[in-house]
């Protein structure tokens, strides 16, 4: 038992050292998730604007409590091992510095660190442009909150783009989503299985 507690303690200390934290993650209620959006609206607007205008990646998936991040197809375990991070790309594992890991993912270390910090600040686990194979006017941005169980978060449909559903026809369930609510100015809250 002491070894297990020590291991957990050391893991949490390492995660805290990189800013990840060790907390029990729980899904926000629908009302709390919507309040979270409105409270941080300007930050979400900035993320949407920056992601869409700069399109730094098709997607970023981050699990701060586990210490990993995936930038497109490169997965990095950010829990330091002898000062190195483990990188998984094309089924090959390598240990390297954070700077080299970012470069292996074809992103600057500063840009990657900035996105990780911004998403952690908002409890976001995933940002992706949905519909990259479709015409640009059919694409939208999906921002998932840290998830435990069901998927939920926000969708941003830029002006002039088509939403993946007709919001005026939605009364809860729409186009593959279990629940959708209009938040205003191109923003929607969603839940799905």
C-alpha cells in the first residue's frame, strides 16, 4: 500500500510540475457547462478565432490529468521521464525533450505550450475542425470539455458557414447530437454519446 501511495504521490508531483494537476475529474452539469461558457465567453471567442484563422492543426487532444497531448497524429506523454517526454508517432516510441517533441509534431514549442495552457485554463480536452474533407463553408469548430463518460462541449460555426444541424429545427436532439442548445453568435452547447 505504501508503494502505491508513493507512486501516486510522485505521479501527482510530476503532473503538478508541468501544470497538469491531480484532481478527480467530474462532468459538469448542463447548467454548469453553459455557465462556464458564458463566464469565459471572451476566451472561447479568442480560441475559435485563433484556431480558425491560424489553423495550427486539424486537432489537439489534451488530457491534462493524465499528462498527455495529441497534436494531429503525434501523441506526447508530458509526464517527464528523466527530463524527457515520450513521443508516439507512426507506432514508434521515442523519448526526447519537449522542444524536440513539439518539432516532431510539426509545431513550435511555444505554440504548443500556449495551446496547452489556454485549453487547461478552460478545462478543454479537445479542439478540432470538423469536416476538413468538406467545402470550407460546411466546416465548424468543436470544443470538448474534459470528459468523463459522455461527450459534451461547444460548437462554433463561423459566419457564412452552415451549421451541422438546423438550430431552428432543434428541440434538444439534432443530427447525431443528443442535445443542442443555441448559445448565441454562432455558438452552441452540445451533448452526445
